[in-house]
C-alpha cells in the first residue's frame, strides 16, 4: 500500500525536496506494484499451484521449504472504527483532470515517478495497511501478521481471496517475485535496486499463502518497511533488457479496487471499478471506492481546469490556495449553492518548512546571532497580512507526528527588544543604514528560495527584518539549482521545506555525520556531540516509549540550537465539489490529504455519487433556482 | 568650440520634426525626474521640522524613530510621523514627497488584502501590487533601472561592436574572415535559453545582466560597422588622408567613425527600446533582476496573474507604451535629421 511505501522510502532517508507546497507535486513515491488488465494474455499459462516452488533465488537459496516457528503469535485487527459511511452507494462517474499526461504506465524505471504514479500505486495494495485515525496496522492482502523475535522478521498470512485484476490469485510467489523484480538491473531503477537489497533481506515462503519478510536489520516500526506489495509474476516472468520499453504502456495487473480500462495518450485515462473486487467486503474497505468510473482528462492549465470545474466538466477542485478559496469562488455556481466548499482540518505530519541557517557561515557560528535572526523574522505579520490568517505558525520542524511531537517547543517570536539585547550583548552596533555591524562584519544574509509564490512572503520578512537591523538579500533560483546550492552547503539561509515521513527523521538533518560535507540533508551543518548522542540513541532504540522521550529531547535540542526558523503549516485541505458528491459525516480522516482521492488504500474513496441530488441540482440549474450556498468546515481533527 | 554648421542643421531639422522633438522632451524629463526620484517618490520625508530643528532625511543615513521622540530604534515611519505631528501641537511638521512610498515597502492592512485599488486618500495613485507595494513608486524606480540598464547595454554593445566592426572592416583579410566565422557561430547560440540557463544557476546582478546580454548583442553593431568601414575605407578622402601620411588610428577615429556616426546615432534609440523590452521580458519570465528589485516585467507578470486588479496591468502597459513610443518617435526623427537626402514624409 501506498502509505507504507511512502514511509519505506522516507525511512531510508530519501527525503524529497518539497517544491510545490500545495500542488500535489510528484506522486508520493512508493513501493511497486502496478495495475493492468485487458492485456491479460501476456502469459497464457493458467494458474497452477504446483508451479510455485521455483521461487527466485533471493528468496530461499536452498530450495526446501522451511517450517514456521512454533510459538508464532498471529495478530489481526478488526476492532478499530470504520471511517467510511454506511450510507454510501455505488455508481456514478467521477471526473478530474491531470495537468499532463503520464509519461509511462510503469511504476518503476525512467519517468515513472510523475504525479500519475500516485494513482497507479494507490491501486497496488500491499500486505498490511495503516488505519488513518488510530495508526494501527490493518489488513490489506494479509489477513494476519506476526512479529519475529529477532525484531527483523514479520510473518504474514495472505488472503486467499486476493486476486490480480486478470483473475490470477495473489500468492506467496508474487511477494518473492517483488524482490527479484526490484533487484533486477533491467528495471533501470537504482533507488529500488538499492532499497530492496539493503533494506529487505529476503522473503521466505512457507506455503502459497504464508510468508515471512525479513529485513536486513532490527529496527523499530519494522512493519512500516516489511509490508511490501506483490508484483505479478505471471505477468512479467523473466525480465529482460527491453523491460523499460516493453512495459511503457502495458497495463500491469493490480490488486486495488480500480484498473485502467481505456486511455488515449495525451488526452485521457479512464479507470473502472472492479465489480467483484476481492476486498469489497473487508471491514475497512467496505462502503469505500464507490464510483463506477474515474476519468482523468488532461487539462494543461490550472486556470482552465477551474473553468472546466465551473462548467461541471470536472467534479472537484482543490481550493487550499487562498486566491481560489476567497476570490475565485465568488462565482455564481458557488453562490447559488450548486457547488459546495469544504474546509477540512487534518492532523498529519507537517512539512518542516522554514529558514535553515547554515552554521558553517561565519555569521551563524554564533548561537546568539541565530537567536537574534529568529527573533527578527516577523512570521506572524506574514500570516496575518499576507496569508489571511489561513496558515498557522509552525512551532518546530516535527509537528503532527503524534506522540513523537513535543508540544512544549514553541518557535521564537518576533521581538525587536530581544534582538537589540542579544546583538548589543554580543558587541554589535547599528550602522549608518540601521543594519548591525561589528568590525568588518555586517548582519546581511542571503536567503535562497525557489518559488515565485513565496516572494510576497519573503519581501515582507525582509522589510520587517530591516527594522530589527538585519538585511535579507533575496536570491530566487530555479528549484533544482537552489537544491544543488543548498546541498553543497553554500547558502546562508535556505527557505525550503522537507517532505514528511511517518516518524521524525533526525539523523539525516542534524547528525554530525552529515555535517560539513556536500550532498547530505544536514543543511544547517549541525555538529553537536550531545545531539549526536541523542540521535544515535533514538535510532538504536527499539522501545517506543524511550524513542518518544528521546524524540522530545531532540526537538528541544534543535530548538536550542536555533538553526531552524519554522515558518508555516497548513493543517487542512480545502476543496470545492459539485453538490451531488457526498461525503461521510466526518468527511475525512486524520491523515486525509485530499477528500476526493478516489483510490488511496489508507484514506481514499470515501465519497459517493448521489443520483437524486444530481437530478435535483440539474433541474434547479436549468430553472435558474438557487440553493443556499454551503461552506462546510470540519474541525474534528483540528489541533487546539 | 563652435558647433559645426552641419550639426546645427541636423539639430534644427530634428527639432522641426515635432513628434520626435516632443517625444524627446517627454523622455528626457522622465529620465531626469527618475534620477531625482528619491525626492518625489519615497517613504522618507523631504523635510522634517522637529522642535525647531530641520532634518532632511532623503539622502544619507537613516534617522531612527527615537530622534523624533518615537519609541522605536528603526527607521522612522514618516507617514505616521506626519499624522502625529498634525494632531499634536508644538509646530512640528513633516513635508512628505508627493508619493510617500518607497518601492519596497509593503503597505499592509488588517483584514484587507492587497492588491488595493488606486486611492487618492492613501496616496496610492495607481494602487498597490499584490504585496501592497505602491505601483507608481515601483514604476518610477523600475523605469530608472530599465533606462539605465538599456543605456549601459547600449554603451557596452557599441564599444564592442564599433571596435571590432571597425577593425574587421579596416584590417580586412584573415582577421575579418576569422571574426566573420566567430560571429556566424555566435549568432546561432539561442540567446534566451542561455540567459535562462545562466540566471537559473546564478542570480544575475545589474552589471552581470548587462554583461550577459552584451555578450550576445554586440554582433548587430559589429556587422553594421564592418560594412560601413569597408565602404568608407574605399572612399577618396581616406586615400587622401593616407597619402598625407595619417596613421591608421587617425584615419579610423578622425575620418571613418565620424562619417559613420549617422548610422550609429540612428540605431541608438532603437537599441534603447530593445534594451528596455529585453529586461522587461526577462523579468516577466522571472530570469531578470532578482526580487524585490522594482521591475516592469515583474509588474506585468503580476498584472497578468491578477487581471481583475486592472490597475496593475493598466499602469504598466501604459508606462511601457509611452516609453517605447517616445523612444521610437525619437529614433525616427533622428534618422530623418541625419538623412543626407532630405527626403521626408514628416513635414
């Protein structure tokens, strides 16, 4: 499943630079699996259990089948609350748009990590999932799971009902094949090659429906890594050099609720719901994935997508950006109540967005100057007067990580007196132009950033910082050029955010092992023995309580270092949808990133089509009758 | 030094072409005004009279709020000071510039979000942009930058172009052939892409942008000067000068260039408008001078993205049209004035 996949990657420290905060940048990358259908004759051999034992070599070198450990403790989860609505009905066509047509339908290899990959990966279920509200493990393809004593093995019992979209059953061999597939050179995906070699050791097959997945090392939160997804062995067989080319537009059999049915390159992709999908009656999937068809049409400009939406050629429109929520939505279809606006607060990991100070630069070597800098940033003014109070202050880099977040850490606030105090105490004086100077040094730093939309925020900070005697020199750069500069640690201050993972990752950002060398994520060059000690302890601990306590301490320590000035968080999603789309009473989950995600195995597919409302609305529109405009605000998961 | 009667004739002819002449007046006054923009468009007051003492904050170091009895250590907000002095007694007063905003400051308000429409009361005569900066102020300072930029670019292009072009024409032979090939190769480099690539790696400063652009634009002038020199070199007066023992240096500078000057001068105004357009388009695309430098291109970009804030796009389009038209009219008039055939359609 997608969530697990996402986590996997983050766990081994591939942290994605967040280029676009709200636009859903590249689809979350994740573990493999792909959809397909219609192309079933790829391998014609009907399924035959007897052919199973020839599992590929990484699986079990000696060939004989091992026995399960005696004292295995099988777990499952049927107790957590469901989050779909029992009122949901099947039917309808859901239309959305893509900004560009996917470059391939492969899920690995060159060009496969575009935003459409999210759709494909969501339909590639894995062994286990995570409940979006309780964060407990829930069944996906595995009905039961168990933890090995060595802290690096997990056992899984597969659901015998599980089927590929071409009718073949999903069996143990498909999981073993995942390793073979992901380690193959022919897929031209070095990241996956490496991950599935360094992180996952092997898959052990006990019988067709019982497997163990073994990681390479003992680790906390092992389940986030070992819940791999299957790869259709019957479809790919033995890979060859032409893999990349051959499978560009092949539709891989998948395990999720939808499969691609039809597409026209550059124009549209249609996905159809599987009538007899194996998971439809499972507790956490019931009443979800309701629409019969999902159609993505390519509309290459967001302004035109908005026009499409107003004409009901597209069913939903993301409105997190204030311009849409406040201004563009002052339009007849909204005012007459044909379109509803929804503001849904979630409680999910917040990207660590803010200003990262490079401590290798002379000026930031002094902790006091870092503090002064933080107190000179009038983030509150930006929030109030530029961002319409829509954003909230990010208090620290790791908010929204549940118990791992230390709620007592608060960001330093704008405070001219404090700046004054700190600077004079450190022996600085105000120069002629009101900027602090000391000898040949002047408190003037370069802020690198990449997004046009952020200019309004930064120019306000610049003007306000001037009052505090600090000069910001703005350097807007192309995204990748900026990232390069920052990774080479050539910046003074980097204005950027990091993607999130399920658990806070400290080592890559704050451990001295990554300081002072290029191409690591420790862009602040934090180099502090005490911090190293805490981080090592955190990484080595297998005990959750201890990890949480350490996490809190590390967060305090980061705050004390003062190398990161947190800026904003956006703890919600805002969307507009036509009136005939309905959502559960609580329209999303704690971790919902889009209320109208049709597929995600964790949070998707909660909405449904209401035919009666459709007809009523269409009639009213024809007659020019208006309904009351509706703006729904849901604060179930709002942090207070 | 007495003015050459020929030059006098050209000047007279130029001023007789009304359209060009008035354009010249308008443009020069615009440039002149922009050079003293700090007095007319600035958040700093022109004069402050506080407790019987006069302050002139326009140029020089900042005067903190404490100086005027306010409770802060950063630069005085003179608009607020003016308001305060008006209410209080004591004969203190502030003379603000007609546009009391500098091009960088954000005039933000509570519960209201920019862009704000034009307002006489707030003295935002052309409204504000999407971050609350005064548009008129940004236009004026943006104009100053644009015009200085294109003059600088012109100087750079002409220096390179004239020297290399003259040398090619005068020396001829292998030197000429060599540079011809260089130019042919050079002119095939896609200028815009290179600028985009460069400015995505390093953020260009004013001088650097001039250098980058001059790097590609010297070709035009070089080509023209080469031809001109070839032509003039073959004339009898050059032969005569040479027969009298004039040095190459003297021939080029005293004979050839003065005779080619009409071409150089004629091209100048068009180069200026070309420079303005180039800077504006680069800024528009986001590859020009770094923000928050006041720039027409950036305003144009904002205007495009916020069509309902008509004042943004309206102001900048009007300003651009005015500038480019005046420059073009001047160019036409100059060409006409320098035309030895006196053939004209302007009178």
